[in-house]
C-alpha cells in the first residue's frame, strides 16, 4: 500500500473507533450527517430533474392529444359530408326505383291488355266460326 492509502485507512479506522455506534462493523466506515445531507440533495436534484422531464413528456402528450382532436374533427366533418353525399345518392336511387316500379306497372297493364285482346280476338274468331258452321 502506498503512503496515501495507509493514511486514509488509518483515518477511517480512527473515525470508526471514535464512533459511538457499536453496530457498525470494523469494515464499514461511519457516514457523517454531511454525507446524508449531500445524498439527500442529490436525490432531491434527481427527483426534480425527473419531474421536469415527465412534465415535458406530459406537454408533448397534450400536444399529441390536441393534434388527434383536430384529426378527429376533420374525420367527423368528412364523415358528415360523405353521409350527405350518400343521402343524395340514396334519394336518386329511390327516384329510379319509383320510375322502375311505374314502368313495371305499365308493362303488367300492357301484358293484361295484350292477353285480354288475344282472348277477345279468339272468342270473336270462335264465335264467327261457330256462326258460319251453324248456318
């Protein structure tokens, strides 16, 4: 050991020997109040720095939340616009369906008229034939 190490070791041993604490083993040096105070200051400083960093993170998250709120508002407006457009398209399809229903009704009426006409022609033809045969 060097002279400096021997001196530090002797000083530490004398501090341990002068200590009123009997619970401290001979290998553990006594920690003075100034050491606890310095450690406490370091812990407080670390806590303050961590709190500051967490505050910055909270600020960033609040900014992100604001941006998401803007995005949500844009999506809501786009959804409303899209819904309005689909409502217009639905109205157009309803009009088309109404026209197709009217057209289908006309076709059904024409079909009934055509069948009625064919039956009338057949009945007329049969009656003419029957009249000719019976005379």
